[in-house]
């Protein structure tokens, strides 16, 4: 829109400042087909705008419209991100609350089942039923604990308490935690511990290191029908290595890259178990220790998971969430 002299327009808007306006040009700000505004220029004397001036203003208006639209989109993205962060926070709080609420009654069920199994008054069929209750209760408790850890990770609240540990302490905890699955298990699988040379002091979180090794051992047992599961401990340069090797079904090559992702599982023989949280949590715990974990596997011949922790005490990093 161009006006040579605004003051000649009938029924025009009046006012102290407006009465000084004479020549006017107005150019729309277009984002695609949407009008996002208008840019206008005015002169206090009658001096009509030329086509060259109008074209220059149109070019500026085009750039301004893009900038305004980008700013609007950026603001929408920020608002969406804020809403997503709030939803994520509420989800994490919900998971932690529900997990805590479920653990108490489930622990009671497991405790009663263990107490009843200590009695000799039940026949074999009843004992098998009690063992099934105990095993499935422990499996469910393990899944609940994984969900609780996941919620802590996403909330940035999962931390490790690094302290000096002896190898005997570590192995005692691992044997105590895992002896049940090999004693009660119906599969001909032998658990072997192999320590190579003297191992120096280990700097780790006692509970979390046991959680890492127990998860790897139970995962190996899950997919091993017969043979051995070996926990090999050795020193390599400036790292202490914990290697869990099994003679199970192995992992397909196309699945190896995704097994450390949440809710992802390798489709191995023997079915699908668990929620797919164990290995991602293991990886996160290992990284909190300043270590690494890798896997090598061959279908039909088993898998090898190797955890490497630094020999030098590691300063705990700031907790980080899973990468989406």
C-alpha cells in the first residue's frame, strides 16, 4: 500500500503525531501464505516512495518475515521442550513412587516363600510350587529394581560411592548373590571363577559393582542351556577387567549394537525375558565408575561381556540421563 499524502484521506485517524504524517508505504510480512505482520514507513512531507524504494522494502520485509517466523518456531520448540521435561520429571517420579510401593509387598511374598521352603513338612509337588513362587517373585523384584534405577538415571539421581575393595570382598558378594540360580536351576550349567595373578585394590561402589556382575551372570544363565559360565578377573594395563563368558546361544551380529539400548533385547533362542533394562543400566553404572563395557559373541558358541574399571580411584562424574 502506498499513499502519496495521508492527510488527504477522508475520515482518517487523527492525533498530534499522526497529523504530521504525509507519504506512507506499507508492505506485508509473509511467512509462506500466512500474514505475520506489516512493515511501514512514513514521511512528514509529501514525497511519494519510488518503486525502487518499495522493492527494497519488500526485500527487507521478506527477510524480516523469515526472522519473525523462526523466532516464533524457536519459542514453540522451547515451550514444547519445557513441557516434555515436565512430563519426563513426572514420569520419573511416578516410576520411583510405584516401584517403592510394589517392593514392600513383594519382599513379604518372597520372605514367606523362603520361610516355607525351610520347612520339611511339604511334599515335593508343594515345594516345587513354592519354588516357582519364589523364583517368579525374585524375577519381578529384579524388574522393579531396574525400573527404579531407570527412574533415578533419568532424574540424574543415580550415583556411585567409590571405595577401596579387595577381590575377596567382591567375589564373596558375587557368589552369595548368584549361588541360588545355579543350585535351584534345572540346567546343567557350571559357574566358574578364574582369577589371573594377584589383583590390586579395586576402587568401586560395592553394591553397584555386585549389581553389574550379577546382572551379567544371570543374563548369561538365561541364555545358556548347558556348559559353563565363567567369571574371569585379570589386570590389563591400568584397568581391572571382569569378563563374563558363557557357552550359550550367542547374540546375532545385527543385535549386538542395540543390546545396550533401553527396552531392546537380542532375540535369542530360549525366548524373550525381562524388560530390556538390565544391560543399559549396567552400561550406565560402569560409565559412572569411569569404565567401559563391550561384548563379543558368536551365534551358537556363546558371548563374552568385558567390564574394564580404572585402577586409579575414579572421581564420580555428574549423573547423566540416557541418550534418547
